[in-house]
C-alpha cells in the first residue's frame, strides 16, 4: 500500500510523460519512459541473479537492495524544490536520475523474486499477487487524489513535482521497512552451479532446452512495441484535447481503481484457467487503450484510455509474475526473471528509437496504428505458439539442467 500510494507521484503512464512534456523534452525521451524502465532494470539483473545465489539472509539483502533506488529519487526531488530547474537542463537532469533509479531496480528485482517466493502458496499465486496489487491500487487511488490536489495547488511547477518525488521516496522507505516483520526461511535455495562459467552454462541450457519459454520470449519481443505507447497516451491526449496538467491526477485515480480490480480478477482467472490466457486478456486491454486513444474526441474518451490501460497494467502485474514462476518451476526464479527482461530489453530499446524517429516524420496516429499491428501479432503468438507452462510437462521439466 505504501508502494501504491507513492507510485502515484511517479507513474510512467501519466505523471512522468506530462512532466517531461512541460519541460519541453523531445518526443523520443517522453516515449522512452516505460521502455527505459525495462531496459535499465535489465542491465544488472543477470549479475544480481548470480551474486544472489549465495546470499543467505534474503530479508536483509532485499532491504539493503531497496536502498539503491532511494538516492536518485531524493536527489531529483530536492533539486527541483530548491532550484526550480526547467527547460533542457531540467529534463536532462531528471532523465539521468530516472536511469539511475531503473538501474537500482535491476538490483532489487531478482532478490525480490526469491524473497516473494518464500511468502506465498504456489497454488494460489495469482490470488496472492492479485490481493497484493488490489491493496496497492487502493492506496494508489488515494495517491491519485493527492496528486490532483498537489498539481492544482498554488505550488509552482516544477517545485510541485519535486514534492511528489520526496513523497514517493518516503513511501518507498516506509514500504521497505515493513519487510523487517516478514517471516520467511533464512536460506536461499542453492544451485549446483558455483562459478560464473557454470552459471552462464545453466542459462544456455535453459535457452536451448526450454522451447516453450523461448516461444514466450518471442511473443514478448513482438509485444515490446507497447512500451512507447504507454508513455505517449497522456501526451497525445493532451495535445489532442488541451486539458490541464492536473488531469494527470484524475488519470491516476481511474487507472488505480481499475488496475486494482483487474489485478485481483486476473489472478483468480489465471489460477483457474492459466496465466497465459490471462496474459492474452491483458494485451487485448492494451489494444483497447490504443484504439481508444486513436478515436478520442473528448476528455471522457481520454478517461476510457486509462480504463483500458488500468485493465491491462493491473492484469500484467499478476499474470507476468505468475508466468515466470511457473516457467521456472523448481529451478532458480532469479534466472528466469533476469532472462526475460534481459532478452526483451534490446527490442524495447529498438521500439523506443523507432518510435522517436517515426513520430516527428509520420505523426502519432500512424505510429499508433503500427504499434497496434504488432500488438495483434504478439497476441496471436501468445494464443497459438506459447503454451501455458502450468499444464505443460516436457522432457526439459523432468530432466536436471546440469
């Protein structure tokens, strides 16, 4: 809930893109926000997954790792409050802090994956994540109301955004401190691989033998085109409809309300019918957001964009995490988390670059149509090529890797 409240002040789908637009950042920078989150966080993950294998105290390692993401957020908040930095200097400074923030998340994610694996039941994984994200979004709803009040207050831009970053940092610190009270097993499950060479050998074996995981990665590569679209919806709607920046708070309220319900419903659906099928519904929702953006003619239509976006991103949180746990089975979850992000990251970066090049040349409408085509292809790939790992029993799954 602390995370949900805080993220409302730093959302990649509304607050950050509109903030960068206000600072006159180029389109390629604005469209990259959701994608840079993936690219930046993927860079440290393989090494973190290797180092994390021999960490015995999971709880302490997760708490310490979260300390890596606080400095850039705090620094950005204090600088914008104290200096009121704007223009090119403002967006370049913030974008640098944002990259450092995502690199810190890359240290956190693999350790967090192992930590979470010790505090939930495998057969109710979707419901566990669903309930977690439901309460996360309930707090985010309150955060969205606070954001709207902050952005419509007498506090000038960008000082108001700086205060939002400080609130986000405090929320992260409060959330992390609660890990102290978690009860979990002390020791990480160890692999037979001890050296870095053996570790990369295990990775090669996974990619060579787990055909269904490779099919899933192929589907995810096609669907990476969605990341630039997520960061552009608010900016595109504002250009088209000319609403006040404080509407970002309304978008956050709508998004969080829908995402919380979607996360729980998708988790229940995935536990019963398979999380791959839940993932298909997630990307159909993303496709609905894109179509809504193209057809938008009023502020009500802009709200509908964020209804679909909430359905998609809320369901994404539960289905994507649950799928990785199911692909990994009894094997090292950290490797599968790291591999998924690391293998898709280059294509996320390619999507960002192509979007940044094509938007000034052809306009956002044409780019959105192109993104829609790849979304359809990715959905078809999920439906017909990727099998649900929960019900697949292959030779790979029953044979030791090394």
